[in-house]
C-alpha cells in the first residue's frame, strides 16, 4: 500500500540506516514539501506524525493554513520571495529557507510581529552558479550572514541549497560537499548555526551522509505532483 504513512516509514528507515553508518549521527528532521497538495492531505500527513511543512507559493499556503489552524504545524517557506510578499511571510511562517537578498532580510525583520519569536532563517546558497537560479554565491554568503546576524527579529540557523538534479551519486555528493564546506566555514568564523537544509526526494540519502539536518521531501512522501498552480 502506498499511503503517506507507509512512505514515511520507508524514508525514516532510510534516514536511520545512514545515520547508523556514520560516526556522529546528527539529528535529521523531515520537512514535508506540501506544495500543490490540498489541506486534507496535509492533515493526513500530520496524523502519521509529520509536523513540519514546507510551502513555495504564498497564496496557496495561506489558503491551506486557514483550514489547518487546529493543528500545531510548523510552517516553513521554501520558495522564491518577492518583496511584496514579505509581510505575509513574516506573519505566517516560523522558518524561511530561501533567503538570498539583503533587502528581503530587512523587510522580513521589519515585518515580523514583535510578539512572535524571531523567524528562523536559512540562507539559500547557489552551488551551481547558474544565473537563472535563486541563491547567493559562496563568495556572497558571509556578508549576508553578517547582516542577518544584526537583525533582532531574524535568527540565522544555517544554509539551504537546491543543487541541479542529478542521478549521478558522485555529482550529488560533490554538490552537497560544497554546501557543507561553506557551512563549516561559517561555523569556524563563529556563526552559531545548526541547520543544513539539503536533500530532496531523489538525493536525500546522500545529503544526510553529508550532514543534512533537514531534508525537504515532496514526491517521495506524497507521490508525483500535478503541474504547479499559478504562482501566488
Ligand atoms: C518541490 C521542492 C522540494 C521537494 O521536491 P521533491 O523532489 O518532490 O522531494 C524541496 N525543496 C524545494 C525548495 C522545492 O521547491
């Protein structure tokens, strides 16, 4: 049977077996990427034990959040961020994984309601250096980290990356090693980071091997997605 519960068990078993093989197994959390999935499916996933959900499109996320207020879900924003969306993101999400611009950081910091905890932030790193994709380059990451660290309503937790999809395990490993190297460099410079958000359905085992603490899993949990709705 291919229920969410069955798929989750398989994912958790895979995570456990990789951790068992490692010298110092880190804590690994599963972030369920629920873009395009209706609120009813999120509810089902919550029931089998998933409490972290990631959304890419603000409007879609807000609609589902309004139907799920009875569940103690931790909401993570993982999609590209336009300036005019920062206020709603700051009000409705605990985490942002896709921060890659100073201006967006400032706007999130300004808009975070003062009665809420700071927003947990991962800087999105672009390891492929493709012009078209989101994320800061390895050379820019430290100055953005320094700026975020001065903002009282943001809490810098770590790095996120979406390497170019590849079925080649060596290529996957190489990309994740770059992210890990950048993360270790920031740690060495004194940044108190604890989150490496790398790994998706196709490559999460290698990401965990390279130190992932959050894996962002969509299709391996929910099945193949329908085409995405218009961005919101
Ligand atoms: C869609 C998405 C995922 C999940 O992708 P799957 O391959 O379905 O696991 C993870 N991270 C981000 C940023 C995404 O947009």
